[in-house]
């Protein structure tokens, strides 16, 4: 069953959905931390953070710990 094309497609879709949720969660957390540190963020800053890939979001989150 695990070798079937349908199974593999369902698995791939599930992994992609999980990754999207992970990025959304990370993005939300970073925006909340930034807002807590510096106050209301300008729309341009929010948009730039929202456009960051996961790795850069993670780096920004870690950098906020030292900020």
C-alpha cells in the first residue's frame, strides 16, 4: 500500500500542508515577538517578515532573543 501512487500523493500533500502550517506558525510568532519588542509594526515591515522563507524566519526568531 505504501508504494502506491495514490498513497505517495496523499503523503506529499500532507507534508506540504504541515510545512505551510509550520511556516505560518513561525511567522505569527516572530510578528508577535517583534510587536512586543518594538510596538506596532509598519505595514512594510509586516509584509517583509511575511515574505521571509522559513529559514530566515527561524534566524530572525533567534536574533530576537538577543535583541
